[in-house]
């Protein structure tokens, strides 16, 4: 027990742990919809766009979150608009829009020739530099996102499963899509400080995919994904402390390990189910009135001849 | 009494292609109508137009005398083409049926007692009670059709619209689905479906519309399933074999293989 309590004496670790747990839960919840909508690449793209926005905001003397938020949301809306044209698939729209905004950020940095600390944190993640105000923003975004997704559970599930039918049944799918884009952008921006732009896709996808390996029910998948996000965040933080490795990278690597474990569990469960089914069918065959011991087909054929 | 569906001079398009122009159509309350026609002729667009889910350039769509855009509480059920469904999605049969109630005023994620009873009651009537807790991918084609039918019926609609409910299922399931729809129709519900199975239409449906970017003909199958009308609808020769009251539709140009000659 002492081994887990010891790092908590340090304020930077306490802040980092709280941030990792909150972002883990947040990404776990949002990631379920990202994965099921087949938008796994969108988190990666939006984080690049948000980074571009943060750089532009830095040059214009705006707060990091304002620059990143405005540009991230702009990118999400533009992707949404472009994909209405059936000739532009979502992966292509994400690639074009977010990379262009990221490139704009890189171009601005090349002119400035110095990188602000908050931009460096956004690029590679700096969980140990989390301040009280960062924690407040992360907490607020997590609470708002979770509340909205809780109250929109029904419409979000229907629209994610079958958007066309949901629209016909009377769900305002376009408004819902915009709302989800906003929540996703906010989640990506707060997660950037934890794992960095380069690894954000993993933070969004891994808890959800791990949960998918463990259940076939949407409601359970959401709960599992939140719990797995929390475990990955907290576990990654402790491992990072014990092995003295970068926190963002450790969280992602620990998440990958948990995912591999879930794939193995799924594989073993499927084998056990198959064995049970074969055994049951075997029993049915053996309990059939035509018993092989007393009914020799070879003899029957010989007699016929 | 106003007709269940009335399209007046409606023009619509899919992407940049005009699908049909100045289409007028009337379907009375309680009718059971099948729409047949070749792939890409606009059957699904017609269904979506009726349901108000398709942008129209001009014309008017009335459901029970009311413009479809002005209806707040839409009382219709819809079943999409099941080929477009993601079967790996983590939902059970019960979850799918429940979606039919997701347009209501309840915001809490979990089911109320009344909702659960409605789902179980309807599942019982449609013969899928035993697979309510099963993942949707682990059910048969017939059970899947019934699950989506239950989703469409659970909000007590007055109009039921089905997009190719007989595709991708075996003959037995086809007959089961069409008989089930016949029973539902006999209770007064207006039903419209699209299908490629002319023989199923000929034997199960009382009214049919031959469609190819516009209405080619409409009437009872025995009256309009003629060589001339079907050839105009499909642009290909079709043989109709009549046996008493039954019509059997066959392709008139069978392939000839060398080894058979």
C-alpha cells in the first residue's frame, strides 16, 4: 500500500493523477462513439487542428484553450460540412482540413522561431506540469460532457447505430452531430496536455476498443470504457513514476497492454463457448436413440450385399 | 377522409441527378402497397420523399392531409434495407426495439417499467421474446427482420414503410415476413414496401406500383403484371406464366452454356 501512497506526497503527481483519471474517463466515454462511428482517426486530426489554433492564438496573445478550442471547433464543423458531399469521405476530409490547419501552425512557429512552453506541452504532453486552473478546466469539461452525453444517451445511441433511420424517426441528427463534434473537440483539447497531440488517438480509441472486446452491449461498453480509461490513466501515471518514463507515453503503452490483454480474454472466452457448444452437441449426438455401440453401419451394408 | 399519402407534382434529386419529376401519387388509408422496379430507379428515394427525409425541389407531400414537414409527432415506422446495418454494433435485439421509443420525452438512458413491458409484449407477439437478450448478430435473418419490425411498430404508427424487407432472406423467411405484414395490414395499418421479388408481390400483395424514375403503372398484380408493363419497367423481356390465379414471373433470356448444347 505504501508504494502507492508514496508518490502522492508530491503535488505534481497528485495533479497529474487527477488529470489522468478525469481525462481517462472522458476519453473512455467519448471514444465509444468515435470508435462505433468509424471515426478513429478524427481525434488524431482534431488534435493537430487544435495545435495549429493554439499556435495562432499564442501569436495573437490569446489563451491556449481559446486558440485551440476555436480552431478545433472550426475544423470539426468544416469536416462535418465537407462530408455532406458524398464524393468526399470523412477520412479524406479529416486529412485535408486538420493537416492544413496544423501546417498553418507550423508555418507560424517557423516565423516566430521559439516555442512557448504550453505549445511544447500540447505537442508532447506535460502531465506533470498540470496547474490548478488546468485541473479546473479538465474537471469542468469532463462534468459538462458526461452530463450532456448522459442526457442524450438515447438519441446518440440511435444516431450512431443507424443515422438515417434515427432522422426519419424524428431525432434531430444534424444538431446531434454538431453537439458531438463540439464535445469531441473539447475532450481532445483537454487531453492534449496529458498525452500530447502525437498520441491522442490512442487515448480516445484504446479504452473503447478494450471495452468492445469485453462486451456486446452498448450500455456496458460505455461503463467499461470509462472504467478502463480511469485504470489506464492511473496505472500509467504510477508506472511512469516507478520507471521514470514520460507520462504520456507510459499511459499509451499501458493502454496498449490492457488492450492486448482484452483481446486474449475475448479469444479465450470464445474458445470456451465453442468448446461448451461442441460438448453440448456431442451430448446430443450420444443421447440420440441410434447408438453407435449397438448399431454398426458396416455390418448393415455387408448384410445388404 | 384524407388519403394516407398524397404526393402532388413532386420533383426530387439524388446528388446532382434528378430522380423523378412532377410525380403525383395517392395511397389510401389501410392500403398494402408494393413498389417494384430496377435497381437505381428511385424506389428508396420515393420512400424517403414520402417520409419527409428527402429534399424536394417542388411539389407537396401530404400525410393524412397534413404537409409532412409540419407534422410534429410523426406516426410512422420505417425499416431500412438490412444490408446497410452494421451487425457488429454492440446492441441486443431488445436495444434495437427500444430505439423505436427513443424519440419520446424520456431522457434517462435506462428503460422504464412500462417501456420494458411494451418491448416484451411486442417481442412476444412477433415471436422473438426468447432472443431479446441476444446480440443482434447472433440472430437469424427472420429474427432480425422481426426485431426491426418491432422497432418500427413499438410507437404504434399508422403508416409502416419498409425498404426491401425480403432481400437477403430465404424463401421461408420471405413468406413469414409478408404474412406477418399482411396480418398487421388487416388491423388497419397502411403499409408500403419496396422489393425486387416480383413473385412474392404477385402472391402476397393486393396493390403494386411499377416504378422507374416515375410511375409506369399501378394496380392489382394480376392486372398490371403484363409482359408490356414489366418490360417497360425493367427494360428487359420478362415472361409471365399464368396458372389459375397465380402469376409466375421468369426471365425470358436464360443463359446458354456450351456444355449444355
